């Protein structure tokens, strides 16, 4: 292990692979010093693993109704109690994680590449291309995310797919702005000029030399925005525009049980706690990554 550590931490790497592995290892050492961020990473990974393993971990069919046992208190039979239709809350919470977190991952996989592509192209090309792309970005930024997402879902139809598309369409402008700002910093660098003089095409310069320089900042922003995306997805579900009952989704679970918040408070509170934990963990993780990947950090 000491030999591996010395190989990773050497000041004179012998290959690009060794240099890249060394940078990753140093970043991990810096990140692991932040115990709160490390705990948040464990929490996020646990939520993801629990959601993936939901079919194995559930104790009941999440759609099975027991009307004679509705709104039951947590017990050995139902670990987190039951909802208004007698469905097991623990099982629905795990399957709800699959839906909610799955929608969030789908949104990120859509918006991050789009925002990166738009921002780098606008920043590197400049001129009319830059102005046109940024004005389109400004139009999307002029509306509140949730309101614009509701408009897109209403234009389509309520459902998981529509909600993912709507949230993605409202989230990419932030990443485009960030990627453009990073591109404006590096596009005049000497190595970019050298690559350009070698006759490399603009598309290849953007894809191979500029976009990778924006990835660390974009990763931090994506992590920080995950909590907002979770809340937007849950908000759409709460308003009836996202996942539709009986699909177990955290926002939908709160919406269908909000009338019991005073008497059977645990029924809507449990999915609310799941949303809170996931959002808080992503925020703390984003802060930790920002400190780790900050090139100005001493």
C-alpha cells in the first residue's frame, strides 16, 4: 500500500495516467478530511443502494391495499406504518426512492451535457453565436423553474417522463452560463492557441481541450443543484403534475396524505424526511466538492 501511495503522490509522474491518478488521489485525501462531506457521501450512496435494492428489501407489495389496517402506527408488521389505503409506508418509501432519485439522475444526464455544449460553444465561438445562444439562455432564466416546469408538463401530460423533460428544459441554462464563463477564461490560454495553430478544428478544440477544463466546476454545480432538482421533482409530484398515483414517489406520497398531517402526522412526514435528508446530503456534498476542487484553495 505504501508503494502505491508513493506512486500516486510522486512529484515526477512518468505518464499521463500516473499524473491523473495522482490528482484524483490528492483530491480524495482533501475531500476525506471533511468528515461532514464524507458522511453526506455515505448517506447519498446508502439512499441509492437502498433504492436499487428495493425489490429485495421491501416487506410488502408497495401497491397492496389493506383497508382494514389503514393509517396504522409503525409496528413489527409495518415498520413505518401504513398510508390512507393501508399500503406499507416502508415499502413505498424504498420504491419511491427509485422513482424520485431515478428522475433526478435522468434530469442531470440530460441537462449537464446540454449546458456544457451550449456554454462551451458560445464561449469559444463568441460573436453572433455567443449572443444568440445566450439570449435563448436568458429567456429560460427569466422564468421561475417550477412555474416553467409546470407550463411544460401542462403542455405535455402529467407523468414521470413529462416531469423529467420539463425539469431538464428549465435546468440547463445555469450550466450553460457556468460553462461559458469557464470557457472565456481558458480560450485565450497559450495551449489553446498552440492547438489552434496546429490546425485542429474548432469542434475538436472544444470537445477535447476546453470542455474537460469545465468539468470540475460543472460537477460541483450539478451536485449543489441536485437538492433543487429533488425539490422540483417532488413539487411536481405534490401538485399532481409528476408521477401519478399509485406510483410511489416521495412528492406524490406527501400530496395524497397531506390531509392527515395533524392526526396521523407520520404518514406525510416520513417521505418529507426522505426529501430533506437527500437534499441536505447533496448540498453538503456539493460544498465539500467545491472546497476540494477549488484551484485557488491553499
